[in-house]
């Protein structure tokens, strides 16, 4: 784990725009919701924002639909536009946690330029790092009840009887894309561009590499110590 320099006093008043980076299974979603609560800033997850726009039938949602259905990236201009709109909301006045965007170096550069035009920048990039085989173990251990939706984990949160829901006795299922071979393929696609984004910010001295194999609260504590408790005051 490498700690980067604490925030300099002259940036303490800037809005806290954090970028959270981590592969599937790294615990990014878990940390994002804890941080959002602890820091009082919204968690802006690109996939969720697009899905919500689609469900609401907004023009943005309609534009994103085709790309999402084909599993392609939504064009940069649209994606940046959506994030800048989210960042302009009163809820994001003190900052936001960006998740899933930027996910390419092109998007990072475009976002940096857009933020710079309004005198802002990404303050910290938090990279939650977990070895591939541990990610596969974590994700491939997920099981869910098809009737009531209760999630289980074969190792960390098993049902009382193997393969059976504690609540309604239904046979648990594994999502197709949580099967080990599919998880490995997802990681092979996902990780290289993610590392390139982290690399893009490395030179600015704002990247924190965190060991995501630590317990959840230890990861949270590391992140909070990096971003500085002053944001809460
Ligand atoms: P996710 O839930 O993060 O897997 O995202 C679901 C879909 O949303 C992706 O397959 C893309 O179509 C779209 N999407 C999410 N993030 C981005 C992004 N940063 N740039 C472009 N499209 C994105």
C-alpha cells in the first residue's frame, strides 16, 4: 500500500471530487455507499445513472439505450455531459464520488479539461486493489435466491443449508456472469483500461493504492485518512 501526500492546505476548500477505481468484486460499491454516507457527498455510478435515465425515459436514457444494449460505451460527450449535470446539482455542492467514469484515458483527459474549465479537478483517485484469483473467488461465490432476492456468499455468508435459501427454502442460483470462467473474461476486459486510467493520474500525485483484501472497515479507514476528515467539518 502506498500512501500519497496529505492534502495541501490551499486545496482544502476545493470541492471533493473523488474517483473510485476497482474491478468487479474489489468492494468498490460497498466502499462507495459507506463513503457517500460518511462524507455527505453523492455516489455517482455511471451504469446506475444510465439505467435510471433509461427507466425514466429521458432523452439521455433513450440515447444511451442502444449502446448499453450492445454492451458498448456511450459516447464520451454524452457521458461527460451527464456527469457535469450531476455535479451541478445542489447535492454535489461539497463533492461527489465518481464510479465507472472516467473509464478510458480519453474520458479522463476530456473530464480533466471540462473540470479545469470551471477551475476544478479530481482531488483523489482511490484504487482498490485485489489479486485476480481473490476477485474470482469473491464473485464466483455469490448466490442469490430467485424468489426473494436474498444474496448469499458461499464462503463469507453461506446459507444454513448449502444451496437453499434460509428464508423461503428456494434453490439458490448463480448469475451467469458470476461463473468463474465468465468472471475471468470480464476481468481481462475490464482491468487494462482501468489501470491506464489510474496511470493517467499517477503523475499528479493524487492516486492512493489501497489493499482491498483488508476487512471492509479497514479499507474505509484508509480512504478516509487519505481524503482528510476536514471535509466533514
Ligand atoms: P456498468 O453498470 O458500469 O457495467 O455500465 C453499464 C453500461 O453503461 C456500459 O456497458 C456502458 O454502455 C454504459 N457505461 C457505463 N459507464 C460508462 C462510461 N464511463 N462511458 C461510457 N459508457 C458507460
